[in-house]
């Protein structure tokens, strides 16, 4: 698998998505530190919300093959500035996490403005969109 690093604000669904991608049961857990796994890197939202901690994300990004910018469909704003993806020499994808039937359209637009060319819409609880993301992360030599 390509190593995926998840970034997004607190409550965006990074840890829940991590659990869904691994096939674990979904249980709320506040991420207090960078969770560095075999092919997933889960980061606390405070790292992207606080400029002093942002440098840590830049360092961890070197360990990833793909950076995933998470935007919850019901978020009232985006933390990602326009064209931020050009600042990273890794592939950057957008991931919209769904909740309570909220339309993903606004979050998709924000991720496109940030520079994400490929965007996945997922529901970590129902599992919708999870397999498409997993297929994308599989290396060409791995079976689909």
C-alpha cells in the first residue's frame, strides 16, 4: 500500500477514517499524537490548526507517499489555502467525510480550490467510498 498521511482540523474524521480503512470497529478516540502506522499516518487536528505545530506536519509528510486533506462535509470553513498542494512534493488527494446526509458539494469545491485533483467522498460509518480509496492506495503490483 502507498503510505497515506491524513491532515484536517479536529473533528474532520481522520481517526474514524483510519479505523474504517483498517477494517477496525468504529469507536471515537481523540488523537493526541501523530499515529504512525504501517501505511497510515493519522495526525491530530491541532497540528494543522496551530501554526507552531504545522512544521511537524511538513516533516511527517516526507514519510508519506500520498497526503490526504480531509474536509468534513458539514464544516463551515476550510483551513486549506488556495493551491496549497503545490507546496508538497507528494501526491495530494482530497477526502470529504460525510455526516448526517449533508451534501459534499461545498467541501469538494474547497478541496479543488486547494489544488486537489483527485477527491474521494467517504462515509466511514456506512463504508461508502472506502473501497475506492483503498483501491487507489494499492500499489500496481498488489491485487485489487
